[in-house]
């Protein structure tokens, strides 16, 4: 689902930081599932301007990693088409991840993941 990270920079100056494609990610976590959040390794300069700005993110209701073929080391098997398997239905927390400690992270937001509807 599409979402936005809104940053209120009230420092009085722009914040210049390095990153790669994005500074923020939002992932679903739970008491039993804490995904590995990967960051790409390119190098770009980002500027967080003074005032309010927003950054697009996508929240996926799927695992962040999967194993091709048989599952191993606690990973789920990838779907036959290679996509990540869906998370089981239940309560999760939409949690902000960021490159370094750029901004004060808000508390996670509770999200309910429901089973997918069967294809017609």
C-alpha cells in the first residue's frame, strides 16, 4: 500500500545527508517477525528542507526475504513466480526505518493484515 513519511524540519536549516534512492522505508513488524531492511549501496545527496516535506514509501504485506526452492535458516520459500510470500493474517506494526538517525521516529502504527481474497 502506498504511504508517506512526513518530516517537520524545524531546525532552522536544511539537512544534507547521503543515501540511495530513498532515506526512509516502512516495514511491517510484529512480536515474532522483525524483517531485515536492505539499503541499496549507491550514493546520492539528499536535502531535507526546512519546514514540512513528505517522502513516498510502499508498505508491503509480505516477507522481506525468501529462499528459492526449499526454505532454509528460518526463511520462507519464495512463491513459484519468485515473489515474496505474504505475511500471515494478523496484527502488525508499520515501523519507520531510516538511513542512519535522521529524524525522531514516530511510534509504530498498528495495521491488520487480512488474508488475500481468492482469485475469481
